C-alpha cells in the first residue's frame, strides 16, 4: 500500500447542533470533481466513486483527528462517535467530541479553525489534462484514513501522486519530480496506446460484442443521414 496522502477540502468545518449536550462538529472533508489548487505541477480532483470501497467495507479504522495528529483523537466510526456520509457533494462528517477536546470545539465555534481535510491511501488514479492543458490527476479509488478539522490547510505531500505518474509513464521518480518543479509534467502525459480490438469472430460464429455495437451505431447513423 502506498504512503498516506492528505488533502484539504474547499469547505468549512462548523459546530453542529445535535439536540443534546454533545459537542459536535462537522463539514465536508472532501468534495467531488472540484479542482484543487496547484499541487506542484499538477492539479487534482476526487471522483465520486473514490470512497466506495471504504464505505462498502464499513469505513474500517476511520477516525477524526485534529490536524491529523495521533494525540488529538476526536472520534471513531467503530466507537459510534464519527459519522461519515457520501452524497452528491462529497464526503461529509460529524464528530461528537469528548469532553477533553472542548478546546477544539471552542476553536471551531470561534472561527479560529475553519477548514476540513482528509487522509487517504490511493488504490487507483488516472492522469490526463485539464481544458487549460494542465496536468490533472483524478483519484478513482482509495481507502479513507481519517478526517480532520485543520488550521493549516497547506498539505503538499504529493510525492505519492508523482510516483503514480512515474509508474504510468515508465520513468524514474527523480525525473518526474524535476519535471514537476519545472512545470513540465505534461510531457509524461502523452496519449495512451490505442486499444486493439479483434474484428474477427469471438467464437461459435458470433460477432465480437464490441464490433456488434459499432456496427449497430453505424446502421443508426445511416438511417439518420438524409
């Protein structure tokens, strides 16, 4: 498994009413299909399916921590003190803070801590270009490690992303790092080799399914042509 990465969402962490006496905070730790800022030669976005495996597995060992610090545990899914919800916007969380973390609650309430972040392992990603011809990494699948209210959103630990690009391009990591620093990552993002499809028969005298689809499309286009 790769090194854990951290990203900050463009959303606010806030105090949330829970109808009781519990100190509850929450916000969007990640937002889907939002371009990040420049992470050092590339931008990034989170695909809506990124958390599907973690969610399907019941968010194993996921927790909330202040500033991702092991010494500042705020809640866990296993303990029922952290709720995680994936919706059309992104990954939303609510953490019921222990009484010993009243200081974190007050910092959020006063507006001193305003951002949310998430840490994750990447299983699958994809590299392409934005409409502005800038390298783009799309996070497709991964495992959530934690969510965190943070007062310092500048997490630029993007070595894992660059390692992914190096593997994709068959290049040395040092070479990709140097290209990132020079703003030249696009040279590693040439078109992928075309997919070769057998246009013969798939066996038993049947046409290959993909070929059949193409033939059907061609027939429909002919019918629409005056």
